[in-house]
């Protein structure tokens, strides 16, 4: 049986804001709508091994974000996350729901 690590993530979690952008067409013109959600997550600087395995550009700043299952249901690649006044974008999303969380790799947007 796999351990449920969602309680560990809850203990170390910090506040983040996930911003989802949806594009719709109004009068033949694209209109972007941004919806924000407050979540709790564990944010860490991504290690070199994670970056190499995922073939990411090591010249950029990357973060690993762990979000509990019940809060991560609607996450998608290219969603923006605001954490400590930094905006980061999800570039990889892995479903680790067997362990009680989702793992994302995010790059800093400047």
C-alpha cells in the first residue's frame, strides 16, 4: 500500500494563488478572462536532477510545487502561480494522486 502524503504536505504548506486564463471570442475578438484561486502548497527550488530528467533549460529558475489532490483537480500546464510576489508558470504536471498530491515543475516568469 502506498503512503498518503497529503497530511505532510498540509503541515508544510504555504499560501499560493493559481491564476487560470480562459480565452473566449466576443464579437469576433478574443477576450482573456483570468480567474484566481487561493491554494495551499509546498514550494521548493527544483533540484538539478529534476531539471535534467525533464530536459529543462537550467539557466532559468525552476520550482517544484506539491499540491494536495483535493486542491489540484483543475491545474493545467501554462497556469500561473503567484508565490512570495513571484509569478511562476506550470511547465510539467505529474499526477501523484496515489500518494495524495500532484507535483508540478514551474519556471519563473520575468
